């Protein structure tokens, strides 16, 4: 199963973006991006959000088992 780091690397390469350019657009150092892609550490939520935004990729799709549709909510009538 692909890790978050694997997915970031795959998306970055598909879009033809270097680690340096991604780092410049996110404010994340190239060495930290490299560590993330090589699964040498955990990426925090804020940095993952920056990366997902820069790659134009919904953040929730980084997680296995995501659901593309939210369950339907039942609306309850409010009575006086």
C-alpha cells in the first residue's frame, strides 16, 4: 500500500514539479520534503495541507479507505 510520502512523490512527479519548487510554494524545506517522500518521518497536518493545496489534490485522498461520498444525513423536523 502506498504511503502518504509515496503519494506526494507520485503527484509531484506527474505534475513535473521539483522538490525545490514545491518547497518554494509551500514554505517547506527541500530536505524535509525529501524526508517525507522517503517516509523518514511523519508529516504534520498543516504541512500536508500546504502540500495538498500546492499539488491541487484533496487532502482526504491521502488516507487509505477514504470515502468519496459523505453519508446522507437525515433531517429531523423541529417541533415547538
